[in-house]
C-alpha cells in the first residue's frame, strides 16, 4: 500500500485547519453517497481517494479552478466508476445541491443542463476528477477494510451483527481523519473492532490482536488516530456533531 509522508513541522493551528478542510470534504461526499444509495465500500473508496489527492496537491488546492466541494464530488464520481456503480455528473451535482445547507432533501435547488451554473459546476468537477487521477499517479487501488471486520469478528468471537455494524461505523467515521493514508486497511479494521469490543463490553482473549500481525503499539496508534475523528467533528461548525456522535 502506498503511504504518504506526514509533515511533522506544521504548527498546530495549520494542522487543525487542514484537518477541518479534509473533514468537510469527507462529509460532503458521504452525504451525497448516501443520497445516491452507493455502497459503504464505494463511499469509503471515495474518501481514501480524496485524502490521497489532498496529500499530493495540498488542501489549499493551489492553482485550481475548483474548491473543496468539487474535489469531493469528483472523488465520489471516480469511486462510483471504479466500483461499477457509476453515477452521472448531473446526478452527483444535483444531489449535493439539494442537500447543501438543508436539514432535508429538497428539489428546489436542482440545476438543469441548460443552466450556466450547472455548466460551470460540471466543468469544475470534471477538471477536479482529471487532476485527482494525475496527481495521485493513477494510484486508485483501495482495499475494502469492511470485509476484514467480518473475518476478524468470526475469529475473535462468534459472528455478531451488532458488533460488525458498530465496527463498520467506526471505520466510516474514521474517514474524517487521514488514518487511511498511514495504516493498511486490515489494521484499521482491527482498530475499529477493538473500539467496538470496548463499547459493547465484550470479553475477549488478552492481546487477541497479536494473532493478526499487529503489535500493541501499532494498535494503540491506529485507535488513537481513528478516535480523533470525533474531536475533529466537534470542531467543525459546518458539520452537525449529532451526525458524528460515537456509535
């Protein structure tokens, strides 16, 4: 798996600001993905692609003719194509327009193809998609971490729907952080399962995670980074904290 370098010289305010920009983009693509009825794996793939794009180009999107919204929609558009769940640009743009700034889906803000605003938005999304592909060097392979949760749950305990569902929620929420750029998907799955086991007060063997090729130190690092998503969500006024409450 390709990993991206972390700039530890960035000061705290800049780091927090970057986290907020990333989280805003993730929130946009997750909301649109749900409205478009895309599978959670496709939405997760879009989130990973967006994080990779930010690592390559920077969250400022310098010299770009588009903003965070268009970049997020472009990532979702690309992920839908890669998973054979292709959405049209028209559908994705209007899904976002209909939910932006609203607590519920509204068709009052639909942009039609002959609307100059739609033409400008479409051009920006298509350009962002092209830049995403070239900037990440066509590194668009994303392994689904959700399948690992099912496998590990069967290995640690009897398969339990509530435990799996809770772990999947932790994985989805962790996209607010860039943990997916620093840890392999099976480590993220173990981190999500660890959090879920603690939440449900389940008994499990000591150091059970070591059977799956991850050390205690690595697991702690993964869990801390994943749990930070709830700190980031609360710092964003644009994102409802109730939507990102701990599962």
